[in-house]
């Protein structure tokens, strides 16, 4: 089913207030080493748990970007003390009793809109949540219904989107929600669950939960702090007893999803790209990146220097790819598919119509506007080989869309991104790092 975000541009032109960013073309193989910043998902969880812990802790290597800056501001508003003067070593003094009465800016961060309300539900008074215009189209209803079942009051009643207010002291207990649109609804409740007076017995009822590795990431993060989550009923029920959350000095892994676009550059342009610090095991869905790139013709291997991907500049068709567990990789995979010599069908990602933008509609429109052949399906995209040409690639306010446009621009001259600044969501220094890599240096 096709869909178009309400705030999308009406023509493929660069807005008058933006100069646009000319994506650099690779005139030869790219060779370099890229140190990507910390995982956005892991940083968000670490901040929430540090703010709820029983004693002060620290976070090393956390991502400094718009989403995490908004998360820090939200947690401070609720009573946490976070010293982030050293960008590589944050010190966190936790919340004793959450303080209501604030207005929380969620920006376009799903983690803020979905992880912070359960904390606010433990406070006396009312806390207002709002965000960017595009954030008002991202679903939060299932989380709010869960909070209501657990004793909180949400206004407006039955709302599905920002803005909303959370009022009253949550007690906890049993809740049943439909997390078919986002695993963050489950993670948001689990992260605060030990602080609920009656704990949490949470059940999912609905279509399959997407991006389940992110729930595993949440469970692992809680386990590292001494909190046990009992998962049952085929992974549709989670129980957490009330108790304390242990303090921790936590080190954040590199963001493997952000790394994907840099590693993919070696495939598209030919050459060799290394990302240091690639873990042997991780709950991040980005751990699937090497296998996905290899399906398109790359050769990836992990060694002492990190993960290295090598390519010849020839991109083969990916065939049928199910990204239900790793939907954040859809934009990079779609860009590869648009450049490939054979067809690719991406499945299992219907839920990304509710991400930062409707990613399926955005990818279809931008690839098609460049001469590509891209069709939406019920749960993904079908992309066939076609000769692409230059033009404006709209990012739709979405950092992952910007990655897709930059990747296509390696091969196709004349690609201009209307707003590359959206990459600040996960990597503020993306434009210079990308340009340096294409020019043959290290980012």
C-alpha cells in the first residue's frame, strides 16, 4: 500500500533556504577506515537505565547527536543529573523521585517519545510530550494504552500521536498492547519496569513485533544491571519484578547501522573500507550488515582492525531479502538494489511507513525520480535494474534517506541531497567523513 507523508515536498527541487549538498562521485576505488560513533539505540537505553539506577554511573563512548541530546534534556527535566562536558565520558546521577510538570521535546526521536513517558508516569503532576511536525505522525498509541492499563492517566484520551500529557503515579502490573508497529513500545515499558511498584507483566497481542533484536538489546541492557526479564509465550510476554536497577560504567558499541553506508561504499565504488571496533557478537540488528553486503557481491571479514568490506564496483541483485528484524537497513539496501544488475525484493518492513517518514513511499519516489524502477508492495519494495540519472534526492527529514542518496551519488553524477543536515540525528560529522572517504582518506 503506497503512502505519502503529509509534510513531503511537492516537487523535486532544493528549497530556497537550502543550498543542497552535491553527493561526491567516486572516480576510483574507495579505501579508508571509518570510526563510526556509538550506537544510537544502545546510548538511549544506557541513558534511561543510568537515570533510573540505584547509584551514580557513567557512560563511555555514547553518541553525541540530536536524538541523544534530546534524551539527556528529557531525563534532566525529570530529575536526573547528567554531566556530559566530556563527550566521551558522561557521568549520571540518577533520579530519586521523578519530577512532573515539564514539557519534553521529543524532536523526531522515537526513543524519547516512547522510552521517557513511563518514567514521567511515576511522577506526581503532568508532563507534556511534543516534537517535530513529522514526529506527530509516528505512532505512540500502544505505549500510551499500556500506561493507562498500569495506572497512569493520558490526555487527550485515546490519542495515538504526539502531543500528549502523562499524569499520575503509575502502579504497574498487567498490560496487553499491540506492538506490531514498533518494538520500542515493549522496550519503553521494560526499561522502567523495575521501578514500577507492582512490577510489569506485559503481553503483546497483534501482528509480529518488528526489529526484535532491539528487544533483545533492552533485555541484555537490563540484565547487565542485575534486572531479570522473563520472556515466555513464544516471545510475546515479558515479566519484570519490582526492584532496583544496578549502577554501571557502560561502554557503548559503534553504531553498526550507521556503519552500513560506509561499508557499502566499498561495494558500490570498489575498494576496501574498514570499521574499527566491530563486535564479534551484538544485539544490534546491524550485525547483519556483512551478510547483506555479501549478498550484493561484496566480501566482508572481521579481523583485528575491525570489519573490512571489499568490493569490485559491481553490484549484483540481492534477490529476496527479509528485513523484518533489521528494518533500519532498508534505505541502504534499497540504494544498493537501485544500482544492482539484477532484481531485489525487500520484504517484512511494512512498519517503516511509520518511521521518521514513510520510508517506503520516500524510497519509491526518489529512486523513481532518478530513472529507477521501484515499486511498493504490501510489506516492502520491488526494485529492478534501470539506468539512473542525476537529480535532486529529497531526504524527507530522514537520516537514513540521506545515506541512501549519498550511496547512489557514488555511482551516479549530479545527485544533490536537498538536506544532508538530517544526518546529525546519528552522525553530525557524516558529510565531511563521507567526502573524505570518497577522496581516499580516513573518516
